């Protein structure tokens, strides 16, 4: 009966729906009283029942505006529950409930009884203690003047500067801002003004913790992680953003994949740019050793980096579309008997002509600008395609890779 009620009235506001379901619960009391009374958790069960009613709603049947509206309302209720949880943790903590129930600490109790991770239990206990101590911040949180995220930022600030926070609390609550981002900025400025030495120590710690670690897996994939101090991190994000325009409608990459592609773009742009310093008398560049058989997709050819890491033929064909070539002639004993001049596959004037014509990636729906594009041979030069305007087009790295995978799949399929 409850299920039908909530589905039939899916347009009604969330608060109204919960209220009605609660009153429905009262009517159902004869049926529910056994379990409610036995557990001694009447209010908790009523809340659980209201949640069951929400679960029973068919969201796909509701207008998306209504789903959005109820989402916002639900977030408000979640916040009220979070406040209540915090109040209970504080009460439990102050009265050392964990000892009564045989636990060594409140954190151990939360881990054992609420299946929390240690990190989350610790975080909730520190929030509860700060909320218990700083009542004005707690009340702003309770009455929804600040969100849970904002309250947590303020409580964290109170933990970092417990001597300074009480005096600043009323002012901070007044100027806290509407969003967690604004709150973070305001708290940063406050910390800079009242704790200059602490801020400088934090900066030194960040500097000491900077790191970039990576390793090459057996399959050639590079895995890594890094930490950058705030200022260096901002420089990195600015550079990454500069090579990462908003995705087009046809872009199916995840944001993590887009950032990874942007990092490759940055690296290539550095290697190709005039800014890069010379190493061993030459600008640094990626050296790939390949022979013509491999470029034509014939088995047995050489296709590896100078350091001996084997790349796929598709990747090498993509690089070969738009790169510099050194011709090395070897005899049967693999001794070099002739070295040709280094030449660009696409001469500069022809590249300018392709850019002037295409302006951006020519893949359907993609508008990545020319500076982040390769010049692609529609028929690869290794297969006899000409390096002339008609056989060339601009493709961004992502679509260039995609096209080579598709085209080379077709070539592979044909040759079978
Ligand atoms: Zn290509
Ligand atoms: Zn593209």
C-alpha cells in the first residue's frame, strides 16, 4: 500500500511525501508495532520506512526536473542526518560509551559496529568533537546556513588553530561564502593573516613532499603518481588546461583520459618546441627504430624505441605520418653502411598549407586547434601514398590514434 501511494504521488514534494508516509506508518501501526516495539527503535524504523518509500519510486517515470528538485531536498535531509550523527557521536564520546560497550575507543566502536574505515571513523570523531566545542558553527550547520562541506572546512580550521578560532568564529561564519570553494579561499586568507609562521612551515613541508614517481610495466605501460606543492601544481594545471579545450560532443574520452592525452600533448609540444634545450648537440626527441617492412605492416620488422621498448606497428605508423626521418642503410650483419640526412616527412611549407586549409582536427565534430594536431597521410607514405595536399589532413592526437587503429585494423583484415 505504501508503495502505491508514493508512486501515484511522485510529483508531490519530497518533504510532503515523507510526511504522508509517516502518517501512513501511524495507520499501519497495528501491523508494525511488533518489530518497532521489540527493537526499541521506533523513530529509526520510521525513518527506514520513509527511505523504503523513496526507493520504491520509479525515477525514470518522473520528469527530470522533479528528480533534480528532490535531489536538492534529499541533500538537505542528508545534512540533517549528518548533524544528528555528529551530535550522537559527541554524546557517546563525552560519556565514554565505548567503554560501556567494550571498545577501546569511539573510533574502534565505529569501525566495529558501523563497518567504517579507520580514516572515516577518525574524521567523523574529530568533526563531532569540534562541533561539540564550537556551538555557533554547529548551529549554522544544523540550521543549513552552511553545508556539511563548509562545516567540515571550518571544523578543520578550528583543529589547526584552536587558540585563534574562537575569536574568529563569529566573523568567519558571517563571511563564509556560498560555496565550499569560497570558504576555502576565506579560510586560506584568514590562516595567512593569523598564522604566517604556520603557513610558511606548511609551504616548506609541501616542498619537501614533492615527488614524481613512475615505473614501466612489462607491457610498456607507464604507471605513476605525483605530488606537487601548491604553486607548482597550479602551473601544471594551467599548462594542462591550455592543451585541453572543452570536449566536443563526439569526444567519448573520460576526463582522466583527456588529461593523460593533454600530458602527452604537452610533452610532444616541449620536444618539438624551440624552447627545449639541446641534449648531445640535438634537441631532445623520441627516437624510434623501424624498418620499411614493419611500416608496411609486414611481420618480422623492427619497431621499437631507442631504449628497446617495442611499440605497436599502428603507433609507429602514426608517428611516421608526421615526423623527422633518418635513413640508415645496414648490411646483412646489421652494420650501418650509410646514413641519410634528417628530413621532415612534411616540409614546412606544405604543413602551413594543410593548416591554412583545415585549421583544426578534421575528424567529424572535433575542433581541436592546429597546434595540437598532427598532419596525417590518408594513404600512408609507407603504402605508396603521396606527401601532397590532397593526401594530407589535420587530426588531433586522439583522433589520429583512433584513425590509425581503425585503418590499420582494415589493412590487417585485408591482408589476411
Ligand atoms: Zn596518420
Ligand atoms: Zn580530433
